[in-house]
C-alpha cells in the first residue's frame, strides 16, 4: 500500500473513532420525544358514568401503531372497540357500552413526529376505584440493544456525508488536473456506501424500535408499517437520491471531463434533497417552528460536511501531493470556504439550541443541554485549530512549509470527529422542551378526595386548587359505592388562619347524585370545606375536609 493510500485510509478510519465513544458512553434513557399532556378522563380521576371514549392529547403530533393501544376493564377484559382515531396531537379510543364500575387501565404505544415511540399508561375509575388490571398489559419498553444500535447507524450516515459532500466539492472546484483522482474517488464511494448502509440499518431498526421487540423480533407487518410511514417514505427517498447521485458522480470521479454544468447542477439539487432527509426524520419535524428547524438543521449538516470532508481531502491528498504553486492557489480558497462553514455552523447551532433547549438553565440541568455544551467545547477546539491554519495561509507560509498546517488540520478533524459522536448520542435524548411539556401536562392541579361517614361517601373534586376561581364537583355514593340520590346540597369554604369566615358555595344539581359549584378563593392556604347533604326529609349528613390552595 502506497504512502498516500495509507493516509487516506487512516483519515477515513479516524472518522469512526467517535462511533466507539458513542457506543461506550453510558446509554441515556431513550425517552420519547413527544409527551402525554392530557387525557379525558384524566389520569387517576373517578367519573360518575362510564364514558363512550377515551381521548389522549400529546405535546406533538403522533402516528398510530397497529394493535398498540388498548383499554382494559377492571376484570381484565378489553373495554375498547373498533380502531382508535388520530387527529394531529390527539387520539380518540372508542369504548364499548355496558362497562362496569371500577378502575380501567389505558395503555398506549404511538410514534411521535420525530420517529420515536411514545409509551405509557394511565388509569381512571367509573363510580369508585378498584384494583387496576394487570400492568403486564402495558406496551413493551425499548430494547436496549436496539436503543444502542440506532445512534451507531446515525453515525455511519454522518460519516458518509463527510466523505461524500466535502470531497465532491473539492474535486469539482479545487482539484489540480494533473493529480490522480483514485484516492478521493474511493472516499466518495465509501461515503455513498456508508449513507446507504446507514439508511438500510435505520429502516430495519425502526421496526423493532416502534414495536418494542428485540433486534430480530419484528414481524413482517411491523416492517410493512415502517415502510408505509412518513419515516419510511423519507428514508426511501434518501436511497433513491443516493442511487441517482452515484450515477451522476462517475464522470467527475474518473476525471475524464465528461461532467457537464447541468450534471453538476443536478448533483447540487440532489445534495440538497439528501441533506433534507436527516432533519425530516429527527427532532426538527416536531419543533415548535418545524419549517425553520428543518432548514437550519439541513444547513448545519451541509456546513459540517463541507468543513470536515474538505479537511480530510486536505490532509490525506492535497498537502502530500500538491506542489507549492498549487497549494498557494488552493489554500486561500479553502480558507474562505472553511471560514464560511465555521460561521454557518456556529449560527445554525445557536438557533437549533435555542429552539430545542428552551431556557438557559436547561443547558446545565438536562442531559440534552449538557451534550450541547460538550459540542460547544469540542467545536471551540476545532475553531482554534482552524484559526491557526487560517493565519498560516494568510502569511503564505503553509504552501512552502505544510507540516504545521497538517498538524493543525489533524487537530481539527479529531475534534470534529468527537462532535459527530456527541451529535449521534443526541438522537436518543429528548430535548428539554419535551420534558417541560410532559411535566406541565402530567402535573394535575385537581384535588380529589373521598370523605365518608356511616351512611354515605362523598367524592370531592376541586380544580385548579389555586387562588382565584375554583370549580367544585360533588358525587354522593352509598357505603357500598352505589349512586346516592341527594335532595339538597350545601357547601362552604373557610380559612381560619387568615380570619376568613365561611364563604357559601352556590351549587347546581346535575344529576341525582352529582352537583357542581364555583367559588372564588382569595388567598392561599389550607381551606376547610364543609358539605351538608340531605338525602331525605330526615337524613342529613355533614362532612368536612381540608384543601390546600396554592
């Protein structure tokens, strides 16, 4: 093997060091990137009558997975009937009629807009709570091997972009005619192969990732569902673009001068289309400003590919092979390219971080933010090395004495390889905005209590249990949890610590055993609520409870 070929092999192999780091790093929990923010009936609530449907609301749009949503009755039988319906961020699950009293379990597994599964469960009760159905019915979690292989496959795709985009631009615009293109052509073909392999791996792994099975546990129907999804369509487009690009690249890689301007323009269009497929299968599609995020992410990938791929060409081929006159012409142009790419990377990265992280504190308190900070540190190291190279080029000493330049370029490549590894790890880490949405959606401010005496039990729901206007729902039951008709309702609320005398709560009778009222509570504290319930001309009960108002 020649010296130049060894350099090319070493440069290409070096790109995969980050992959090893990504695989050996502690695996973060592969949380879904959409979150359940609400349900009707709400999680943990008791409703007086059996609903005819369950509605789940998520922070982002989701897609259904066949057979992965179910509602179990207290006796373990299926309470859902027909197919669930998805409309953007909401899913409606129809229920069969005649369901009995007790606690129901809703389990779901759906696919978020950024191609990550959302798994979870909730309960609600009809009439009164009971022992919930078995948790074994809840959809499976994510297989750890599948979770580890997905970022590895992503890394192959990023490495392929580096070995494709940068070398092609250098060959088309900077490569000296006298130099052989055999080595760079091998890099380009390797890049095409890595992108194709990454795409096929991603398509295969998406089936067990979505269904919750092991690497080899997905069924034919699971693969069929992936190919019919938005994710599958985008990945198939990527494969088609790669095949078309391979056909158009042949004249350029041979150096026969057969490529036309129209071919190069078409290659540029195909390159833009291929770059867009990465953000279309990731976080940007679920961003609050999806259009902006997709464009910014594609620009970010393009700048990264030009910078790192150009550096590989520089250190593996141009510096060792080109003479001083050629380097004097090439290096100033490349320096301007690199400067533009670095600036673009910085701006695009800042925009992405602001969209996904959402707050300054999240950079330090979330794993996603900490990985972003790690990228910033590594990127800063690469920029420092790039600045040294730029100074050498400006002083016109790099062409006559390229050894220091080669060292600086190798440092740049090493830092950027680690950046690629961190980027691959970010794939399976939910952004802080998702965690914030989940926390906001799942934190219920409704206070629900059941108070009892010898003759009845009273379920009380207070919402939102905060200073200001509050809604109160009252449900009366017999000691054996059957609806108890009420003739007259009375309620008051008092805060002794603030010398607030009892405030009367106007109540409206909804059904025989259900009443609702509204009351304005002016101050936070532990309010004492008193309820007087008359069930006949002679039977009257008084029950009290404390409610914390925030």
